[in-house]
C-alpha cells in the first residue's frame, strides 16, 4: 500500500505567487485580536431576556393593566386567569421560536465552513472564523468562499447567487474579487482575503437586516382592534358616569363602576388567540420545509401585496431549464 507522507501532501498543493506568501501564526493571532473573528454578529440574547421581552410590548401592557385593575377590585380569581393567559401567550411564542432557533443552530453546525490557508509557509485546514485579512487561501471545486477574497493565481467558475442573485456562474481569474458565501463550481485558485466578518459584503447585508426592527403587522392589528374597542367603551363609560352622577351614586361606587367598564374594554384572550393561530401556522409551514424564526414572519409574508426582487436567481432554484419547445412556422 502506498501512503503519502504529510510533507509530500503539503508539497502537492498549488504554490502561491511571491506576492501572496501568506501570514505567520503570530501575525494571524495579532490581526484576529484586532479585527475579531470571521463571523457575522447574531442576536444571542439570553433565554431569560427573550422570554421577558414577551411581556414588554403594547398588548402585554394592556393585559398587565387589566391584572392591576382586577387586583384593585379584589377580583383575585379573574386576575389569576389573566395572568395565566399572559404567561401562556409568552411561553407559546418563546418555545416556538426557541425550537426554530435550535433547528437553525443544528443546521449551522453541519454547514460549518473550513478553509485551506497558508500559514507559516505551509497549507493548513482552519475553521473559517480564524481567517484574517491578508490570509492566503486555496479555493477548489465544491468549496464555499470563506471571506471576501481577491484571486491571485489560477481560475475558477464561481457561483455568487447567494449574495448577488446572478443565476449564471462567473469565470474568475487573477484580480477577480468574490465574496463570502460564494460557491466554487469548477477549477482551483489561490486567493488573498480582503475582508472578514462584518466587513464583508455578506456581513454588511446581514447587519442591515439584523438592525432593521419594525412593529409587526400582528401587533398593529391587535392594537388597532383594542384601540377601537377602547374608544367605543370609553364613550359607553362616559354615559355610565353621567347616568351615575344623575342618580347621585356615591363616589366610591362610581369609581368601581369605571374600573369595571375599563376592564371590560381589554380583550384579555385576544393576544393568546393570535399567538396560538400563529403557532399552528408555523408548525404547518415547518412540515413543508419552511422554518420561520419569528411567529410574525408568516403573517408578514401573507400581508405582502408586491414583492420586488432585483435578480431572478434570488427567488428561483438557480438553474436553467427548458420549459417548452415551439417550432418556427413551417417546421414541425
């Protein structure tokens, strides 16, 4: 049996040009400390912080106000029921999102990217997060580009559809710049890292998405319903107060009547029903291969009237195919 020595294997790797001699381990460690890991920041809030956030929004505030009012009136059983609905609503949303996040984390661990980098004059297989600007990496068939790079030697066919949406791969040679997340479909090349982590094109796009926070359509719908109910019940309450004053009722009884009327205007079970319906929808979508990480995501998608996309490759399977054959006139 013929077994190659590690030295022979290392020598079989393509030799980088003199301009891209790679980094030493000391230089790489220093740059890693200065620039940070080659990763994109994610929202990694503590589970306790995430579940507490479920109690900090306009709709939970109304339920919490209902609890306070019921405690003031001495309706402890009713207050306990609203507490249960509030806790059920928060727990349902938290566990559904936690389950989706756990599935995503498992997928990420299976898709962990490694890179063949030139360190101390020898090719080494490194985790992608350890790459730094200036590293020399080898790109070969089937590899995922681990950072933004500029090719210095060789030629490859690179698929950049994950970022640019271009459905046709591009031929790339020395001087060509490609981005983190691109896929090498043919050839082999040596490239030098030009940006890592949040400084990459992909990282900057991900940061824009991560920091874009808007109130969900579901929250707006619930708030609108509750606001309309509050306006209507407010008018009814004013009429009740006027009638109570006309009857010369004691002030304590009028105050109690107002508290009951205000409490009746808060639909305590409404948020839980919205969350339960969203959870059922998320589970149905998951069975079809869709993994929503937020319960409001499906509602947001269903509420779109127009979807604008700059490239067809962003939405399709990124593969050309013949859909129909039509002969010219006079031919069969």
